[in-house]
């Protein structure tokens, strides 16, 4: 059985995002979620329904004392 190349690309994209965040911010908690299916038909969504909208849940010491906008910019 062969892997679906599209799902392979998706997992690579999410893994790369997680890797870069891990390297730069050393988070205590990190989760990268693909929420593209929930955005079908919205601006920026692609026809495949994956890989266009991600949610990142992250906690790190560098966020201490920063407001929400500053934390978003850091990420």
C-alpha cells in the first residue's frame, strides 16, 4: 500500500512548522492542528481541504509579559 502524497505533504508541512517553532522558541507545550476543512469555501482555502489553515497552540517562557499581539508576532 502506498501513502497518499497529499497527506504526506500535509504531515511534512505541519512537522516543519512544529520543528521551526521548537527550534526558535523552545516551547513547554506545542500543538499544530490543520483546521483547513473547517474553512472550506472561505478566502484562502484550497480545493483539497487541507494545508491552508493551521491553529498553533503553544506555551513558552518568551511569552511572559507580552500581550496577545506581541505573542502572535513572535510566533
